[in-house]
C-alpha cells in the first residue's frame, strides 16, 4: 500500500518538476538570444556598410564635408589634450625614475607613451564624445523627423548616402588628428623638460631618438584609424535605430558615446595583443 502511495506522489510531482526545468531552459535561451542578437544585427549592419561602399558616386561628394566636420574641426580638441598630456608625462617620468637613470630617459618615456598609447587613446576617447554624439544626434534627428524615410522613398540608399561617408571620413581623419596630437605631446614634453626639469634639449632628443622606431608611429596611427571607424559605425547605428522623439535622440547619443568609449578600450587591448605580444626592442 505504501509503495502505491509513493508512486502516486512521484507521478503527481513530475509535471511540476518538468515545467520548472522547461521554464529554466527557456529563460536561459531568452537571455542568450538577448545577448547574442545585438552582435548579429551589428555584424549585419557592418556588412551592409561595406556593401554600400561600392556606390562611390553617392558617398564621394559627401566625404570631404564630413572629413572637415569630423576631423579638421576636432583638431583643437586633440591639440589641447596632447598639450597637457606631454607636460604631465614629462613630470611623471622625472618623478618615477628620479636619479636612478640618466635624465635623457625622460625623453624616452615621453616618446613611447605618447606615440604608443596616450595620444591615440586619450584623443580617441575625447573624439568619441564629440564625433560619436554628433553622428548619433544628427542621424537620430533625421530618423525621428522621417527624413531618412523620405530618402528611401526617393530611392536613395541611406547607407551609401549617410553612413559610408561618415565612416570613411572618421577612419581617415582620426589618424591625422592623432598624428598632430603626437607632435604636440612631444613638443610640450620637451618644453616641460627644459623649463621645469632642467633637462637640456640634446638630452631630451637623445632619449626620444635612442629607442625610437617607426613601428611606434605606425602602431598608434593604425589604432586610431580603427577607433575612428568604430566610433562612426556605432554612432551611425545608434542614430538610425533612434525612436521616441527628442528623448530618443538624447538616449541614442548617450548610448553611442558610452559604447564607443568601451569599444576604444577593447580595440586598444586587441591591438596590444596582436602587435605587441612577443615583440621587443632590438
């Protein structure tokens, strides 16, 4: 009799247990799909942009306009950041090494940190705020005011007309802004070494040249080009997917800046792993 009762209890609990397991699996599936879906849609967006680059006659007239807006007008930001970055680096280098190593190592540390890391990354983060927000707000406003829908009605491809020139201009102009920032950072580090640290010009230049390689500049410029492309792509996608009027435009611009900043740090780590692993000065 007791065996029959136990069997009945097991049978009565089985459907509930199966339902709990099914709900748990469904929750995992929904969560996984939520996490993976943006990756797939983002990859599809990048693929569409690459395909739209074939329409050169559409995006070429817009390229110079966006190169000026996104690049030339961003030069003051890069110069301003590099100016104070070079000063701080010279002082930090002198403080860190002190009298342990010759004074010319200040020039070495300034040159390496400016060209390899700080000029590309700090300038990229600053431009992510300016360029990413600008693109997202501009395209987001066009989306909520149905200007993009009007372009599609007139058989204009939004990708080749709006996205491609911004992406290419950003990827082309970021390295130029960063190159100027590198130069300004080195000059401000030299000025700080002379005026604040009593390090002569020959000593500073000796340190800057002794471990300098062309790879340092190439590494920084390639990184900055990838930063520019990523910032523009993220800003364009945030703008094109904007919904909800003025509040939606604000949310899209904020999302573009945050994601761009995170992506710059991810790409910085990616290039370090790809190019700097097992590589030493020779």
